[in-house]
C-alpha cells in the first residue's frame, strides 16, 4: 500500500486476494466555494485552501487494513518533527523562493534562524508545534483535526468544513505489452497515463528505441507528441462524483483508455515534424460502444512547497492551495461544459498518477511508481515507467535519467539531456528550453527476487530503509 504526500489517494493491492482498491482522499472545495470566488482583484490566500482529506484517507485505510495501533503510526513522525531534519537542496530552493512571504509571516518562523534569517541547505528545521499536533491526532484519532481539540482553531484560521473519503474497490486498469497497470481514475492522472502508454505501445517500444541517437531522437519526438496530445485530453476531465458531469467524464475516460482512440491519435503524429497545437485541440473524441476501465490506486511522492502560504500558528500545519487546481474547461461536441469548475464538495483535477504495475503472466507486482511536480507528474511518471520496463534501464537510471516536460507549445529538458538528441528534436521544429520546474519520481521495483527502491535525485531524496 502506498499514498501521496497529501494522501489524496491511497492504493492497496493484495496479491493473495487478487484485488486492487483506491481511497480517494483528494481535497474538496469548501461548503461556500463558488465559481466566481477568484474574480475579485485581490484574493485572500485563505481562499486557496481546499478541505484536507489526508487524515480521513489514512483513517479509512487503517480501519480496513491496519495492523498496528493507530497511535503507534505517529511515533516516528513525532520524533522527526521534534528532532528536526536537515534541509536538502529542494527545500532550500523553496525557502529561498518564498523568502519574502516567510519573513512577513510570523507563523513561518520555523524556517528562520534566531537572527530572523531564512534557513539554508544543510541547516536543521524543527516543527515543534506540528509535533504537538501529531501527538493529539495520535491520541484522539482523526476527529481531533476534523471535529475535536484542533478543529476550532483551524476553523477560525481558514473557515473550512469536514471531510469524507471515497472508497473505490476497483481500479482503472489497462495492459501494455506484458504488464498490467493499475492507476487512479479521474480526477487523477490515470486516464492520461493510459492514453500516453497506449499511444506509444503502437511503436513497439523497446531497448532498441533508444539504442542509437537516431532511434532515441525519433522515440523522444513521439513521446513528446504523445504527451502533448494527452495533455489536451486531460483538460477535459473533472470529478466524476459531480453528478452534473458524471456521464461526460465517464465518456472521456472510456475514450482515453481505449486502444481505438490511442490508435487514432497515433495516426495523426508525424515522425518528421512537431504537430500543430490547434490541430491537437480540435481533435474530435471517438464515439465508442464498449467499456474498458475499472477504478484504481495511488503511489508515493515527496514534494516541497508552501501551498497557500498560510501556516497555522496554533498547529504548525501549512495548508494546501488545491483550490487553484480548479479551472474552467470547454468540451467539444457542441456543448460548453465546465468539467473542472468550482462547486462545493467537488474535487479538482489532479495530475497525480501513482501506479501499481503487475507482470501479466505471474500476477506479481513488478513496479510501484508515483511522482510530484504539478502538471508534470504524469509525464514524469510515464518516462520512468518507459525507462525501466521498456528501455531496460536499472531502477536508479530509470528514475534519474534526464527527462522532458511539455507545455502546449514548448518542450523543457533537464540540463544534462543528450545534446545530440536535442539537436535532432530542434530539426523537427521542437522549441527546446531548460527545465526550471522540478518533477520528482519515486519507484519501488521487484528485481532479481529483491525489492529495490529509488528516490529522485532532483529533490535530493533517498529511499527509506527496509
């Protein structure tokens, strides 16, 4: 079982019982949220905060499958918060980028030294108030946060409501080559990952696809084009639990996970030149007659960000900014429908796609993988999967290999990306820029009867010991 840092979805696979389930603990829009809440010239940071789902998600997972007492689960985190952690490269960068907000907000004093100077790489940061909060949640359970000793102070600070996670005893699943993939359904990135891999499998991807500069250039060109097509389709998804768009989202998921739609997109990709964005946007969705998906799980990620830049002075919690994940989306077929518009209780679109991958023949878990990095999560995760399962890189190289990221018209690359391949991509009309946004992927694999883990060097992480 694995979870995202905000526990937005939790995945469990039982090899013995041959079942996969997901717990959707994605943040939701507050009770009084509205589609025009950000229309004012000046928006207060508190409005960026969606109702957190982490603790309720963990609670449900613990009730269904937990073995240790709830209280014991918090002991390592409490000790870590009290003792402090050394600041790594990614956190130091985030602190520096948010220096002004930190210095102007007394609640963020944990990120400053005694001279009111922001902490730097290798300094130690301690979260003493958060340790107290963890202890209360350990003693009282999740109700301490949602309806207990912590609630009133939190409500006074952000005016939030309660939360209920959603259990789904199935998972979005699809097959690529000799592997079965289980990933989270909408509003998460599972359908997008399925579309990317289904497009690329038609090219018979293998280690030969990256064996020469010419092969690698063509493969990355096709990957980038698949990413761009999938990104356009992603914007049409939303929360399927919103009754107003359930049928629409289900139709789009059905298409995005189908071989027919992937084949259709692949037929429009040209090997000699980057495709026009307007053509990608105008691509009509095929009308399919069969259902090709279930529902699914999540994976692990590490991220460093300051969310809404609101830190609770009483609890030490830094609140999320997930309300910004809502944005209006226009659908085709003649109807203009806002699938990702704001509505109380609705979950915003997410690029998270923590994925469990099984060997189709043995049924054993081959890989568990997930990432962080905003809109780059799905493409970063897809590249690590391709690197490990199809290009035959070992897990360390698969995770840390230089990657590409995309926007509708631009391609961003890690600074040590293969220059010869970049030159080839430029000849195909790709606009190439250095990648400044960090996307990080964590992976656990079964390799030669051993469990191996790798944490992305991009964020200075390392896998925990077993």
